[in-house]
């Protein structure tokens, strides 16, 4: 399991099984594990979802972004279950 601190200083967990699921659903994400963690820690922007989730965005190259969806369950715990690349 990997972790990253959100901008709210909440530890966000990325369990191995979720990372496997993410890369099975979005094969283009396979080489971006550390970029996903950095997106949580140092996003370009954060958006609030409709169901309490947060979406962190970070530019990885010209015209390409990583979007990471995560939840802050408490003041010191959260988890990520989705990540994708966007143009």
C-alpha cells in the first residue's frame, strides 16, 4: 500500500488492489504510480465531486493531466480508488 498527504494534511491510502484495478481499467496509467501520489500531494487544482469526493488534477505534460479521485474520511485518514489520464 502506498500513501500520500493531501493538501489538507490527511493521509490518503492507495491500496495495491486499487492500483491494480486502476491500471487494468486504464492501462495508460501503468507507469504513473508516483505521479498519482504526487497529484494528491501537490495538485494543480482540486475540485469537489457531487458525492463528497475530491478530484485532484496535475499536469504531466503539455495537454495531458492526471486526475485522482479520493475521499478524506476523517482528519487523518482517506483513500483513493480512481485515477485517470485526461487530455
